[in-house]
C-alpha cells in the first residue's frame, strides 16, 4: 500500500510537470521587429535556464493561414496587421521558483517586445493544488507506514513470546546477547527480505498491468521511479524488521525469570 501511494505521488508529479511544460507565454513583438530580430531574440531567450523551448510564429505565415481560414485575401487590401510572436514554454522545475509577473517584466526589458500574454493565475493555481495534493498523499503514506511498523513490531513480539524461555535459558548458560540475538536477526531479516520481494513483485505486476492496458498512465510511470520505490521498500522492510527483532529480543533479555509469565 505504501509503495502504491509513493508510486501515485510520483505519477502525479510527472503529470503536473507535463501540464506545467505545456503552459504557454505568448510574446508579441513590435511592428518594427523583423524576422531576423525575432530569431535573434528567440536564440537569446533559449539560453535562459527557465525556458524549455520557444516556437516562432512568423507573421506572414500566420497571415496566410488566417486568409485560408476566412477564405479572403485581406493582404491585398491592407498591410499585415499581425505581429511576429514567440511562444515560450518553461521548464517544470523552474515554474515553481519564478513569479510570472517578474518574468513578464524581464521579457519586456527588450525594446522589441510589444505585449506578453498568458493565462493569469493558471500556473499559480496548479502549483497550489499540487502542494495540497502532495501534503495529503504524504500524510496518508506516513499513516500507513506507522501502521505497518506497528503491525510488524507486534508480529515479531508475538513470535518471540513463544521462545522467551529459550532466550532466557541461553542467557543463563552464559551465551552473550549477540550470540542469542544472531539467529533471530538472521531469521527475521530473511522474512523481511522475502516479504519485501513479494511486495515489490505485486507492485511490479500492477505497474505492468497499467502500462499494458493504459497508454496515458504508462507515460507517467517511469522505470527509474519504480526502481527507487522498490529499493526503498526493500531497504526499509529489511532494516525495520532487523531493528524490531533486536529490540524485542533485548526486551526478553532484560526481564527476570519471574517476569516471563
């Protein structure tokens, strides 16, 4: 369950990044700007860390498209009223760090820029909603993690409860704490490893099913994300069981014989 939540969180982050990187900022250039000026400005802005890519819309090409759409050749009557336009898209990781109003002012520093147009508040709303969703998913993940820890700890303690007299007998004959703990640590570490592998296998089967039968979801689940989650589950499962076993055995080693009952 924890793995599924983590995978859903990563898929949500990927989907959000895709949405952010399709967000367009339309920069209309002044009437005096030539095609050469537009391409030079495009090349200059593409070197910015914020910008992912820029599309150049030539005003003559756009005017021809508009004539074809309306079925009238207005360019024969009037001069082309359309400006050259640069369409900017930002990197997703920078969309969280910049304010569009500041970025707009930065773009307008060029004398060639006439207007900057974008959907006001859209990017801010996306970032705000993503933060809320992330907090909810993280809280649920932490809750299920705590429940898992409690269940694992209780299971180990119940298992060792049946062997408490064996543990105490080994202590009475002079065995060191580490010698007593070692077989239990080895046994439960193996159980934790097998349980983690089963959980990873089940998670992998779910991911495989989603990728096979849902093209849209398959784009959101990257193999690197799955491997990170799988490695995390494996490490946490083994380490958690190891420490839970150590604490449980230590508890019985500290008890007196009359307290074992």
